């Protein structure tokens, strides 16, 4: 049961995260400062340490917050999508891109240049950080179960070390996806986030493409083909 003190602490923590987001957008992750957060919070610098022990702890809070909001955005988009697996894949991809373009600083914290001297603690960030890839894997698992993916001719094998990694991932997430489909998913996963990163970080160049949303859809058509969907990519 919550108490007035616990509720007040929760509100303060939420405010610290909000201020941290603002500072991230203006100054970047490497320049985050608890002293500056305390100033905007309206407390002396020593007081903020009762809530956040270090800059690294604040960064972890922002990482978890970013992963959680991104995953919630994807989940909400999929909740309103059809059951067609190609459509669901495209909805997931567009939800990631839309959030990233709306939140470039937070996307950069999650998927951009590492912050010098900071190593995100796996015990706090792995679960929220894998929610989107798990949603992608579940779409592909359903497509495999429904017989929508074409297995490569000749039974192209997966290297032993990668096969062991795939087996571990399957067990960890309770998935029923064959090795060949998991290997293709690896390309789709990195291809999706690579395409989003090219947009967010303006890696195409300002005048290379007139319609980047169209370019992104072409990427998705190619990723659907890589996965081996029997149906033609949605247009």
C-alpha cells in the first residue's frame, strides 16, 4: 500500500526523469549533470542524491524510460493492427521509425554513439530493451507456424556458433522458430534499425532522397522478401 511519502518520492522521480529527458535533448547524454538536474528541480545539489546516486544511475533511468516508451508505442500500434503478419511487421517498423523521429535524442541514447564511461547494467535494461525485438520475433513465429515463409532451397545451414546462440535465444524467449528463419530475422532486425538510424542521424545526406518515408517503405519491402514471405510485399 502506498503512503504519502512513497507517492511524493515517486512524483519526484518522475520529475527527475522528465528533466533528464529535457537535458538529454538540449545537451546530449555525455553532458548530463545531476547538479543541473537539481537546479531545474529546485533543490540543492546534495538533495538530488537522495533520489539518484550518480549520473550513471540517471542515464540508466533514461535508458529504461526510453526502451519502455518505445516498446509501449509499438505494442499500442500492434494492438490496433490486423492479424496479417506482413502488415504487422510493417506496423511495428513504422512505429519504431515514428517514435525515433519524434524522439531523436532518446533514440540516440538507446541506439546511437555509446556514452563515454557508461555501461548500461544488463539486469535493469535487458527486459525493456528486448521488448521490441521480442514483438518482431513473435510476428515471425506466427508467420512460420502459418506456413507463410519459404524455407531456403537446399536447406542452407547456419554456422555452429550462431546455431548455438540461436538455440539459447529460442529457449530464453520460448520461441518455435527454425534456425534459417532466425538467421533471416537477424538481418531484418539490423536492417530495420539501420534504416531508422539513417533517418534519425541524417546519414543519407540532406538532398539524396526527396521522400524518405517512401525510401523506408522500400526497405521494408526488401526485408519482407529477405524473410521469405510467400505473399508479395504490401504497397
